[in-house]
C-alpha cells in the first residue's frame, strides 16, 4: 500500500464473528508502523444501521480525525478562497468559541449561520451528500499534497445494500466520486460480513467493482485448532496484570484449553469463529466461578458439548 502513491479500493469479507473488525483495526496499526504516523491519516467507521445518506458516513469519518491535523494540512495546501481554508484559518487562530463553531461546521453539524459568517465568512452548512463529498475530497487532496495517505476503513458495509438499496447505491456513488477525484494517496477498505466471497462482491455496483479490479478480496478463514489456542492465549494475555509470569493458559490450563478448543472445533465442524470461541471461553469460565474450582478436561469437554449450536 505504501510502496506507491496510487489510490486503491479493497474489500475484506468474513463470516459473522470471524474477526473482521479486529482485522481492520489491526490493519490500521500495521499501516501506521509501515508508513509512520506522520504520513498516515486513518479512519475506522462502522456504517450506521439504516444509513440514509453519505453525509452520515462523512460525519463519522470527520469525528474520527484530530481536527488540528486536518486544519494544518488545509492551511498549508488548500485553496485560499475556499470555505475549508477559511475554516482552517479560523480554527488555528480563533478562540474557543470560534474553534467550537468550526468543529461543528466541518463535522456536518448545524451551527448558527450568523455566528459562522461573523467568525469565518462561511455562509453555508455541510448538509447534503454533494457538499459532504466535496469537502471530504478537498481534505484528502490537502493530505495528498503532503504525500500523506488517507485510509477509510468502512466496516459493516453490507448494511448499505441490505438496508435501503437505492440509498445505498447513492452512497456508493459518493465513494466512487471520492476515488475518482483523488487518484493518489487514498485507500478505501470495505469490511463486509458475508458467508461467501461472491455475495460480498455482489453488493458493489459495477463502477466500484472496476476499481477493485482483478485483485482478490481479503478473506478471513475460520481458525484451525492451533490458531484458536494461540488466539485465546494472546487474548487472555491482554487482560493479565503487569508483570504476570504464571501459566499463559490459566485458568483453563494448557490441557483444558486444548480440550475446549478441540470440542468446539468438533461441534462447529471446524468453523469456530473468534467470537464463538470467546463465548465458549466465557461460559466455561463462568461455570468455573460458579463451581469455585478448575474443571477437569472431561468436564470442559462435556460443558462445551452442551452449549447451543454455533
């Protein structure tokens, strides 16, 4: 991604609970390390339920960015006569009241137009899809002038297709417009919950499919038993107290954890997702707390086998 400047569109698909959101957030962290945080502006956004317009997505994207960074990029490279440049100038040099007005305006809010004009000379709000796409494109262009990549990770993207298809198509057209207007330094990653890659790709209109091109979608397969054990150990490690040096598989123990994973693997036909694994771990742990003791391997197997079908 960071070896060349061209913009890109990629799709990440996975079954429900397979770790898609975790992957997108991890992708952002890996990109930060590879590019350096000074050359990278990421945004993770979960597409809202029943999204009605691109403006809804825009508001979430802007809310995820540090406005001071945005204002500095705009002031350095933006058009001096644009509303966005006026907003950046006011935000950087204004007081608390002026900064609050600009924060509300650029975030797609409804600031007082009289106060906004007096503070910055801006006389219109960002209140429709065309204006939102225009402003976001200008922001992306300002960062591109610095050779700084903007990454938009849009999770649960299937909601656009399955909620209101007509509105979804219009929102996707706005995303296409962003990519068309910014041929460099923009990466859009779409996270789609789907049981099959073909279904994930079907939600994209033809104009977006052409941007994905011949690159395959990124699929997140089910965990095998070794991966599931490793995932569980690493997950539990993140909740250990500082300096912990005990059994990494506690409180289940290495044999108990292996038995739990093996039983769950058999129960799901080898299709246990991270979410299902975490649920099974939680249920077994709760049973241990209720019993007030560590369960045996046989008890763990029996308890997992009694759980509802995943």
